[in-house]
């Protein structure tokens, strides 16, 4: 099927080319850190999903319920065994590894069988009357009996397979298998915590920390701030948080007696509050007699350690507080992963007025926020190094003092290596150390490292610490977040991943589902925010409310994801790498990044769950009908779909997600109606103007997204679950009435073309029916102006609207507009409003984003005076002279102004004291220069983005 010019990007394939003894030696430490953890999450996740199916689909599972329960029980037992295994250090036994892989595949197969069972038997034909409806229901009943028999037979076979796997499991369940045996590396004394390097870096080799260090020392020594102050540093693993704080902690101004007591406590993932309190007591030199007094024990035969071991947590807290009370102290809590750890330690810290300081380093934003809950001004976000600072750091690590100069012939390849590091000091220092160990500094050696950096990082013991540091973040994830995190690996390197696309993919593949009455979409948002909070992804765009709209994955973290994903058989990536597809494993997720490197043999795709393609010219398969386990097909941006068969997507009973966005399609086939379980259909960015009549068969459809206006087929009201529908082109009253029956609609785009004067009652009725659900509305009517009268007559407007776009002639805003107290974003285009309506917009208390497009007002001059617009952060204006008076739009942060014609002007930018960015597009070079000068002299030193048309 995939006779294409593509290759499979599997790190393990390249790794397998090494000699066997070398593979065993280099994989040891990394296997130690992830093996049981990697395998274990799938079982917890899949078993939980199967148990949920048993609860929710009991009626459908009648007759096969016992087999399903048996499979679930066996997998649950195996999961317990794997949990015990996770304490082991050595999982290198080949037979054990093979068994673990086999169990994982059985769990996936069980989920596939039950998913197919539920989807095929849970669907019923649309209600139809008469003989035709009777025949359809009769035929469906016959097919259901046949399907029930086939799937029941499959489950029987699966049960037998599970029994066989269980028997093999008994070989590995001896008591000594889970005793936490140390690896040979640890026994030899060669294993060390990779984070230790942050404590012993020569400051002469550090770059980019002078300003940050100065800021921290200023905060620490601030004589005007006497109350206890907590300073938090957070950011991605490997950014140098520990190194930066260590330079502050060891600075002569800190060491030289300013603080009466100091302590550096490394917390890490596996912590004990009692153990940490004991470390504090040892470092701050508590008098032994004070310990005896707190404990109430005067036995001279007991030494300090014995006394500490006798103390409970309350006594340890009291010991620390009593000793620090009235003193100026400095404590560093390094590498804090849990808010509970901070809460357990903070009660031991007396507040006082002596100018004491506590510094916390963490990868978790919640930890930073909670530890600095009294004053968020002291949260310090550590960012990656700039390209030039990265180059300086590499040169200092590789070349000799005092000049640290790089030979010209090595600079280009050196900067190529740095691109992979993406500003991560840990990676730069470590790779620099490897390059420094090669005394000849040959160009060929540097090129070889650049071409095979991913393999070197995974196999070279000098670079292994990079993976070790980053894998810590993966190991700390709860099991429900691990598949969400691994899913990021299907996207190409440096790809901008949109939050909504990612969340919907999670939901379609069952990785995320509703919990305790909370819908899946809200759960997905929480999970995404947790990945952001843990610094596992890097935010790249934000929406109107400040929520992360899209993100990227650091290249080094992506390597970790791909490594773990390949071991977990989570996903396979096809691209131009010089490897071949795995032949003996079932491919569950396939992501195609294109390629031109020759033919690859057809892999087994019978268990494929999702197919994703990237690239304008990538020619994906033209027929998907045999891929019966597909839950998601994502072809966004693939323009080579012209040869798709009309029935390409039929018979995909389990398919939930289909994205054909920006593919250039001009029509949808009638066979789309066969996708009975489809929940998400995205056809934005295409030339499709009409939906096939069969679309109404998709009774589970939740999202129907389009950017062109679509002619609405009859009986659209059958899509009862529809939450988002856009854009709908209404031709008659019947269509308007049917849309009004979609009472769960939250997002609606609707357009009219003819006279609306006779439809005022229907439009009013539409909004009345959707008053409780509608959150986003796009409405347009051109060239007539009848929509204004219809909107004025709306008796019950959707007052819970958050986003509103209007593109039609109004003259003035409807009377109910002033009551939109929840609206966050408004776009007005060709509305031809009077200036008085600006006052209405000014008083909308939740408005954050306002776009005033061409001809939104009839006048050429817009004046923003003092007051109002209390929450407005984004303002975009097209085609108007603009003036801002003193005190206007105080919260504005981003201003965008577009002048298509010359002769326009903008005044008063200097009065916008909250402004951060200004964007200007115009033909007038004089205006551009003026805005640039104002930006440079603005009190906030504005970022200015100017384009001359």
C-alpha cells in the first residue's frame, strides 16, 4: 500500500547498526530510567479504558461480557507486576523485554476489538418511516448479528492469547524479580546523578548569566525588603537553573557573612519531608542540646544522627524553626517537583523581619507560583540562550583561553550543531565537552557529529547525561499525561502545534475522555495546560485571553519522545531518514513527513489507529477502506489529494476524526455518510461550497468546520450533537428553522444573500433557541441591508456570546449589543456605524480584542478618549485616522494599524502606557518612520513591526 519514496525514522534502527556489545553498554543507563516506566503507562491507561467500556456499554457487550472481564482482570494483574518491576534497575533480559512487548500488543488488540464491537453495534440507521425505513432496520439487524458473531469469535481468540501470555508471565514473577537490583554500572560506582554537573561548572565558562545573576543578587541582598522573600526560578530541564543559583549562592557578597545561616537542599522527585528537614538541620548546624530539648531525651549515649532518627516530622519542623527564629537565613531548595514538597518545607520557615531569603528552582510553573504566592514579582523564568550567546558558550567550552576562537572552517558546521541544541546550555556544554576531547578538531569529525547527533546523544556516554536530565521530566508525569506527551512526537521537528488540533486528536484516539461530568474538551485543555506548566512544551502563540494557542517541542525533548515512542511502539514516523519500517510489529500510529529516498516494503497496517501526513506535496494513500482500526485521518495541508477515490473513507466504522483542511478539495463524496462514528470534520481552506445530503447520517458529528459558506442540506437538524457549525449559507426559511433545532451549538457561522425583511421572526426565533448555548457567532449578509432590521427585532439575544463577527451594513448597533457582558472578541467589517457606537463598544467590560475593519464606521476619524475599554489588550484598525488621548485604553498591549491608501495619520501612541507592540502597514513611508521613532522613544521601548505596502 505504501509503495512510496519514504523511510521510517526510528532511532532504534540506526542504533541497531552498532555492535551488540556496544548497544548493551550504551543503552544500560537510559534503559534503567525508562524501561518499566515506558511500558507501564500503556497498561494503566488501556486497562482503565476497558473498565470504563464495561461500565458504559454493558448492554452492547451482553454475551461477550465475561470474556472482556477476564481480559481486563488479566491485564490488571500484569499491570501490578509491572508496577513492581518499575523499582528494578536492570531490565536488560531479552526474554523479559519480549514478553513486555507482547503484553503491550495484547492490550492494544483488546482495546481495538472492543472499540470495533461498540462502534459497529452501537450505530443505528437514521429514523425513516414506511417500508424503506423497515427494510433498513431489518438489514442492519442482520448485519449486527453477523458482526456480533465475528467479534465474539475474535474476543475468544484474544482470551486464549492472553492466557498464553499469562503463563509466560509466571516465569518472571519470582520474588527476587522486583527487589530493586542495582545495575552493573551502579555496582561499579560509575553511576551518578546527571544533575550534579550544575554544581561544578567553572564560572569563566558561563555566558549569558551576568544580567540574571545581578538581578538575583539584587533581590537577595535588598536591604529595603526585610520580610521573608521567596524567589522562584522555573523553566525547561537543562536551562541552567541550578548553575545560575549556585553562582549566586557562592558569590562573595552572599558568602561573606550577610546571612547567619545558609543551606542548599536538593529535593528531586523522590523526596521525604523528614529526610529534607534532617538535611537542613545538618547544614545550619543546630546545636545537639537543642535537638535533645525538642526531643525530650538527655541520653548521652545517643549521637546527633540517632537523635534525628528518633524525631517525628513535627519535632523536626520545630527544631528548624527554633534555630532560624530571629536569624537572617538563606535556603535554596533545588529541583522541586511537587507543590506538596514546598508546602511540607515552608511550615519550617519562620517569617520574621530580618531580610531572610528562600530560593526555589523547579521545572513546574505551579510550584513557582505557589512558593511565591505572596509576591509573584519574584518569579524568574529562565529562557534558552540566544544564538550568539550559544555560540559564545560553545567556543568557551571547546577552544582554549584567552581568545576561545573558532577556526573559520569549523564555524558553519559548529553553528549547525548549535541549531539542534536550540539554546539549551546543558546540551551546548555537554556537546562542547565531546568536541573538546577531540584534539585535532578535524572538519570531518565535526560534520560526522552534526549528521549523526541524534544517535550520538543516545549512545555516546559523554552525551548520555542530556537524555538522562530530560527523561526525568517524562518519568515524573502521571500515567494519563504520558500518552499525551508522546503524541507530540507525530509532529515534525520545529513544527508549530496548535492546541485545539492536538486536543481533538487526543480525544479522537481515546487518549483523553470526559471525567466525572467534565467534558473531554475541558479535560484535554487541562492536560495541555499541565504540559505547559511542566515546561515540556514551549508556548509560541497566545489567544485573546492569554491562553496558550500553539506550542513547539524543543529538539532535544523531541529526541527523547521519539526514543520512548519507538520502544513503546506508540508511533512510527516516515520521512527521508535512511531506515526501513519495522516488519515484525504492528504499527499503531503512522505520521508521514514525506520522502524521496526509494521504495519501502509494505508494513502491516491492519492495526493502524491514526494516519497523519505533513507537506504540501506529500501523496498520501488514495484508499483507506482496509484500515478498519483507524480513529483519525489528518491530511491538513496536503494538496496532492486530487486522485482520492470517491469511496476512500467508506467502511471506516471507528473513524472519529477527519481533517481535510487546506487540501484544495472542491467537493465531498456522498460516501462521507458512511462514517457513522465521525465526530470531527474539518474542510476549512478548500473550495467546497455544498455539503452532500448524506452528511445528515453523521449523528455523532460534533464539529463541522468550514471557511467557505456551505449550502445547508435538508434535515440538518438530525445532527443533534453538533457543537460547532461554520460556515452555513442559508437559502430558505426551512434551513434557518432546522439550524435552530441544533440546541447544543456553541459556535455558528451563518450567511445570507437575499432580502431578510421577511425572515425577522425566524432569525429572532433562531437566537432565542440558541440563547443558552451559543458562544461564538459569525454573521454576514451582502449586498442587502435587511439583516439590520432582523437583528434589531431579536427579542432574546445570545447574551453569553464570547466572540462575535459581523460583516454587513448596520448603520448602528442593535439595542441588545450593550448587554453583551461576556463578549471577549468583536470584529466589525462594512458595518457603516455612526461614531456614537464607539461608546457602546467602550463600555463592554469583558472586551479584550477589538477589530475595526474597513468601513466599520462611516467617518474617517476615530478618537479614543479617556476611560472605558478597561480590559482591551488587542486593537486592530483598518483604513482610519486614529487618535489616542491622554488616559485612553490603559490596558492596551498590542496595536495594529493598516492604511491601504495614503494620507492617513495616527496620533497619541505615546499616551498608551501599557503598550508593548505596534504593527503598522501603509504606503506612507513618513508615517512608518514616525511610528518607529515613537516606538523607540516610548517609555516601554515598543517592539515595532512596520511594512510598507
